[in-house]
């Protein structure tokens, strides 16, 4: 129990950094495209408290990547190119998560062995959860960003058909997630992505 609690404590910085940067990037991107709603609602900030969502936070720890911060509300009405900008606002948060994952992987590899084991573990978890949240966001399950991507890429009639089943898809996915059906698969994918990022670091 003590070891599990210590692992949870070491995970907290990674969980907070991953969700905060994900939601801040969404707010910043939407603001850059002319949307004033994130700023007016106090979400254009790196304050993790503003982006904290307890259920999504605990799910992130439980699943190793599937979870969320408090979603930033945006409005495409302000975008000059609504389809393009909506797509970028959906994709850029995960891109930033992957870049952060690479940065903290570099820190873990290069200085982790010189740090206290728990500090080294924190560096790894920051990498892991940033990569994890990016990987899980490719799923067409609310509130993952892929749903926004589908709203742009799918024909309107097919997207609205999807929306009719959105809640059912979410419930089924969460049920299977709690039963452990996806844990091994996505852990393997996340580990594979981390290895790719490590290879890119070596090249750079």
C-alpha cells in the first residue's frame, strides 16, 4: 500500500503537467485564431488548478493515459478558417504533449541516474503521462480530441450519426477500460511511442 501511494505521489506532477499543458495549448491556440472565450473564462493560464478535473485526473492515473483536464470551451465562430482552425485546436494540444514527453524523456535519460530515485521516477512519469494523453486522444471517445477531429473530417450526416451513439460508445469504452481490456494494448503503444521519441533524441 505504501509503495502504491508513493507511486501515486510521484505521478502527480506528470498528471498535472500533462493535463495543464494540454488544456492551456487548446486555450492558447483558439485564442490565437481569434477566439476570446478561453481568455474571458480564465482558461488562458498555466495555473493547474484552473484545468483540474478530479474524475479525469484519477482516470489518468488508473489507466496510464486515458483521462482529461477540465475541458476548455472554445468557439469556432471567431475563426477565419473554421475547419482548419478547429482541426489545429484539436491536434496541437497532443503535439505539445508529445514534445514535452520528449523533453522529459531527455531529462530522465541524461540526468535521471544522477538524481534521487523518486525524482528520476517523477521525470519518467511526466514523460509517460504526456505521451499517454496524446496517444489516448486518437480515440473517438468523448471527451478525447479525436471527436473534434471527426467533426471536421467526416461528412456532416455521418458525424451527427456518430453523435447519436457518442454516449453509448463512451460508456462501453469506460466499462471495458475498467475491466482492463485496453490496459496492455495502450501501455504497449505508449511504450512504443516513448521508444520512438528516444530514437529521435538520439538522432538530434
